[in-house]
C-alpha cells in the first residue's frame, strides 16, 4: 500500500475511520533520523498491503503532533480502530516496525 499524507483535514477519514490498522510516521524535513527512517517506512508500506501507512509532517501539522504528544521525531504510532496500541521513537529497522503489529 502506498504512503498517505495525513493532515488535520483527512485525519478522521484516513486514520480514525480506517478499516485497516494504521502506521503513523511523524517526521520533518530537517530531521536527519527521519530521513534515514523514511526508506524503511516506505519499504514497510510497499510490503504490507493490509496496513495503511500515513506520513505526518510535524511542521505542517502541529495540531496532530500535539494530539499524539510528539516531543521527539521520528515517532511511529500503530493504531487499530482509531486507538494507539504501540509506538516507537527514533530510528528503527523494518523488523522493529513489523514487530509493532504482532
């Protein structure tokens, strides 16, 4: 499944009302670890059609970052039925991301 840009305008439909689990990646262009994690998240999206992957730019969507109390990036949140069930901060491997959903 391809990555979806998540904004405050599409958050309810794309995340809260999603019929599939969601991985949210909170990032910023100036963040070095975010740049390192981005291809890993992209690979996860490409190999997991059953999980929606959303990208949230914290500079453009500060309200969403506040909603999730994001204080460090990159930050990953795994959601099911609109509820966070796992999270991880900092760079991680593909296996680490997959483990969030097991």
